[in-house]
């Protein structure tokens, strides 16, 4: 008897964990490249959010594989921290843009003193 025949139809068509991890790794890599290459603060914030979403995808995939809710709880807290980071980061970005009329992170060091 084939083991796939004993599983329900939904479990037989389930996406393997490696596929989720591959997508998460690609998203995280795109985020890292965006942080390292781009000079616009807005693009850097978006890249950080992309990295956080890649981690969230990993948490949910592992939680689904182990049939536990711990990963979903962590995702909730990561999303709350990400929302706070966006609110504070965009407020700082708007303040810098008002004083310098640019959003380039290369000119942020000029705000000292």
C-alpha cells in the first residue's frame, strides 16, 4: 500500500517545507541586497520589511510543520515591532526630508552638532 493513499487529499497536495524556506531565503536575500546597495532611506525601510516578512514566512512554515501555534505568536509580535519601526522611521525620514530636502542616507551624518 502506498503511504500517499492513506493521507487525506489536502495533506497529499501539501507544499513541502523546503519550498517555503527557499522562498523565504530569496526574499531575505533581496532585502539584504536592497539594504546594502540602495542609498534611499525609504528603499532601505522597505528592504528591512521584506527581510522581516521572510522571517515571518519561516516562522509560519515551521509552526505549520510541527502543528504548533508558537510560530504564529512570534509572527504577531514581529509584525507589531515592524509597524512601530515603520511609524518611527517614517517620522524621522519626514523630519530629515524637511530639513535637507533629500532622503539619501549619505547626508544623514550632516545632522550632527
